[in-house]
């Protein structure tokens, strides 16, 4: 160990005697390690962003939304003058609670199913007024969206059966109308209906970009009521009135939303059957809606998985490019060390004549290469972290620097120094001591 330590001290003395050359040699390692850390940070940031989006939408979910009819099978063409034909168009009841019952009866692997009725309204309390959305839903909504209560309770069975005037509010609604913090037990008027607050949700932290990209609302700013309350005390769009008779399905009032439900979210128990379940649901709705495509089915998790797969491929390409930088840095170390061997042949001869063996010479030059790589790796780690922070700040790209990425980069730098320093070290050790002493 003393002999190895002595060789290490000689190697350090040689490195510090040629500081400029050591720094220039380490540049390839510095930029290579910095590139690896920055690229991994960008890749991890993108992956974390996708995982956060999955948490927002939940896993194994199928989302059905009612839309304006896009396609009607068997629809009669209009006449040459643009007028409608006398035959009535096929009529769809829209997305309703009956669809929920039909899907529940057919699909055996449903874990949760939740209808949503979204009603824009105006909330009033103690002279304060705010426009918001009143969402008719069930307790499954909170499970599907990973929402917890900060105060109070969820809906009881009596609330759902009788359509009672109760609500659960988001955190932003509480801060607006009940800034003192006490909201449970108080009343809030939404439209023309007074609702008793029975619960307050925990704040859901999510960026506006994530909410917009996923097409979901800010759950902190909504008021939630039982779906039966929304239908009984607010508006039931599936209820046919006199003005609707003779109009629906004929192209009149196209802008009017006739769907009883705005949204239906289904969670299946096994992700393996996610796509198959979506196909079955599509066939059920096609039959129930009389072949009218007035609904849209999405599987957000599959879309995000495809996005993640694309991102992983992109990250792999970036990692390969960064790895090439490290390879170039290693070749630079080998070239400089080979040049150093040629310059220090006489030094090698003197050490051999004083009792150093081939192993001592190998240790000396190998320690030099490894030390240069480690110093370059350390500087590269710092530069990589700074670069990742700058990218996050100025390019608005999420980055996550992990401990394992730093450890990996530092380990690769040391390995590069050992691998590319071994050949010059062996070449130095194989020098003939007699010829080395004679060299100028």
C-alpha cells in the first residue's frame, strides 16, 4: 500500500506540474459529463411530468364525453337547393344515466364509474359573487381524481337518493367565500338554489399547462353536488319539453346541449383489458345512440404511454450523443497521455534505474489519467447541474437532477480514465530502461 501511495503522489506531482495540459485534457470529460447530466435531467423531467399527468387523470381510466353529432349513419342528403329532406333524421337520446346502467351490466371488470354534469353558474354568499362550475357527480369522482377532504365528509347515500341540497367545495371556493376557514355547515347559493356545505377538498396543486394539455378543470374552483341534485334542482337536459317536440334530431337548435351527462369516467380493474373495454363501450353506445356519433371516447393513459415511449426514445438518442462526448473525451486523454509518455521517457528510465518496476510505472500513469478524469467529472457534474437549472429557468422545460444520474456520470468518467489511461500506462512500463536513460 505504501508503494501504491508513493506512485500516487508522483502522479499528482506530474499533474500539478502541467496544470494547463491537465485542464485541456479534462475538457472532453467535463463537457461529456455535463451533457450526460443535463440530458438525463431533461429526460427525467419529461418523465416526471408525464407521471404527474397520470396522477391528475388517474390510471386505467376511460373518458366518454358528449359532443355535437358528427356523423349520422343513414342520414338523408339534402336536396339540390340545400333544404332538408322530408324524412326525419335518426334521433339520439345523448349521453344519459341509462348509458351508465347499460355499461355497468355488460362490463364485468369495472372498478369505478362516475357520471358528471357540468353546470356553469354564479355563486353568492354574504354579498360576494363569483362565476364558477357546479359539478353534479358521485363519490367515485373523488376516488378517480385522487382528491381528499380537508374538512367535513363526502356524500352520504341519502344525499344521492333524495337529491338533497348539499355540496362539497374546492379550496379556492372556500378562500373566496369563507376566508375565515370555517365552511362546513355554512350555506352557499348557486344559481337559485341554496346548498349546505358538507366538505372542503384539499388543494390540488397542478400547473395551468398540465390542466390545459389534459383538458381537465381546476378542481379547486368548482362546487360539487350529488348527480341527483343536479338533475332535480338544477337542470335535466334529457327531459323533453313541448319546445323540444319536433325539433330534436332535425338540425334545429344545434348549439343546444341535449346530453344529460357531460362526461362519464370509467376505471377498469386491469389495464390489460383497457383497450378492449373501450371497444366494448363504443359498441354499446353506438347501439344505444342509434348509430349517431355524438360522443367521444378517450383512453388518456394509453395516449400518455405513447407519449412516454416517444420521450424515452428521444432520451435514448440524447444519452447516446452525450455518451459520444465522453468517448471523445476518453480518446483525448489517451492521446495526451501517449504524448506525455514520449516526453517523459528519460523520467521513466531514471525511475526504473532507481528500483521502480513495470507495475510502478503503470500505477503512475494510470493514476494520472484517472485523476484527470475525476477532476473533469467533478467539474462536469457542477456544470451539468447548472446547465439543467438554466434550461428549466429560461427554456421552460422541466428538469430533474437525480443522485443516481450524478453517480452514473461520475462513475463513467472514472471508468473512461481507467480504460483509456491503461494503454499509455502499459506503453510507458514497457520502455527499455537503458534506451530510456540514453534519450534526451
